[in-house]
C-alpha cells in the first residue's frame, strides 16, 4: 500500500512513512498540509482498515472504483515487478494440492506463482478467479488454482479484476456472495488449512466465524486449521484462533519462517499421492533403529500414520521392510494395532 501512495500521493505517503511501527488507533498523526480526505485516509491507515484506505484513495483520485483506475494500475505494476519465480513454499503447496486425479488449491494471492510452480513440475493446472471458480465438489472437475480475491491478468495491457477495496469486498462477499458460498461449501467437503493468512480482514473473519457457528448445526462440517508462526509460543494468540473455531498449528517463525517451509516440503515428500517412496522407506528404516519406547513422539506418530493411510498391499510391503530392518517387537505390535484400527474404521 505504501508503494501505491509513493507513486500517486507523495504528501500522504510522507505522513504514513513517519508513523511508528505497530502504531495503535490512539495515535495522532501530524497531517499538516493534507486535505480533509487525505487526513481521513491516514486515520483509517492507523486503524488498520487497509481495504477502506485503498477504496478512499481510489474514489478521491478517480471518483469511482473501476478496473483501469490509477490505484489498480499501480497495484498491478507492483505485482508484476515482484518475484518472477516461485519459492520453495509454492512448490511444496502445489505438490500438496494434488488429491489424486485433481490438483486444487485456494489462494487470496493475486500472483500466478503457484501456476508457474505447477508448470515446472510438469503438472499444468487451470486458473480460476472470482465468478469463474467452480463450485466445490469431490469430482475431478473441482480443480485448479482458485483465486477467490482475483488473479493478475497475464497480459499487462488488460486490467485485472481484483478484490482490493472495501467496495470490492462488499461486492464479492455480500452482493454477489461469490466468496461466502464457496467457503461454506468447501468447509463441508474438505478440511480447510490456512497457510500464511491471518484472517484479520473483516469479511473473511466474519465468514470463518459463521462457519464455526455452523458446527453446532451441521455434523458434516470439517475441522479448520491454520499454520500460525510466532518467535515464541503465544498461548493467548493460540486461544484466539481456537476461539474463532480454527485449530492453530504453531511453529517457530524465526529465520523468515524456515520451519514452515521445511515442514511443508517434508509433508509433500511424504505425501501418499505424489510423494517419493524411497523417502518413506528411508524414514521407516531410520525410525525403527530406535526402540518404540525410546523413540520421539513425532517419529511414533509418523510411523503409525504411514501404516494407517496405506492399503492392504502397501502394508504388507512396509511390514516386510520393517521386519528386514530388524525392528524390535514394539514396532511390530504397533503395526498390528494401527492396521486393526484402520480395518475397523473401513467397515460399513
């Protein structure tokens, strides 16, 4: 947002740059020399209402919200000047998006880095945005990278329909109900996992709260999760997520979220759908070198999970591998227990 002001309104940008980091809504900024409308934007910025700020700026400069406004052209230019190549986290996410026969991932990002990551893995996916997004289902037709807040058009000559301002949120969340209807349906069919998203924008926050409330009325509603990173464990922040009906998965966010990237990459490598079998086999051999009673809880959980998710034929092969590795009896007992639980769960 600051880059938008730097290009379109130098005076307001100067005031915004002078605000202390983490400023609260009681801060009184020095807006000498600004107009009343500029001052109102600064106050909204302090409140953290960034979608409102962009809407106010757009209406002040262009007198309306439209695809070719100065604000949207500047936002598109900033997006196009960003990273041209996907990062490790994009590659891991696109691998995890494969549910077998279909690859589906939902994003609020405008860029096309997930698509590029898929193409480089020779896993081409379609792009859907806003009104073109398919309705959630278990069919293979429900696939692609789904941009619920819009996607940057591949051609710089064309304007991109993006959810940027307060009016955009009103249009796609309330008037057209594009995003709410999608989230409601998806939450009944799939476990939603939020990655790199705070859920702090008002429309999404209220939407997730409404989904959580539905859990009391609908038995088919799936549990929602979020990866939540902090430099140290914050019990209050975790309770805040739980209070909103979302289960937080905490991780250490130091070193620019290295732990999260490593976790997602490892999760992708061990995926039952497109993971690498040699890595799974190596993990089992490593784990059973230690007795089950002395093994880490994470290793015991991974061992059980690899058997629990397997079919009968895969279990035979994995059991032979564990036996050949001379695993102690505790691991063999675990195989019997886990497979028995899985078989009971499959009975009608």
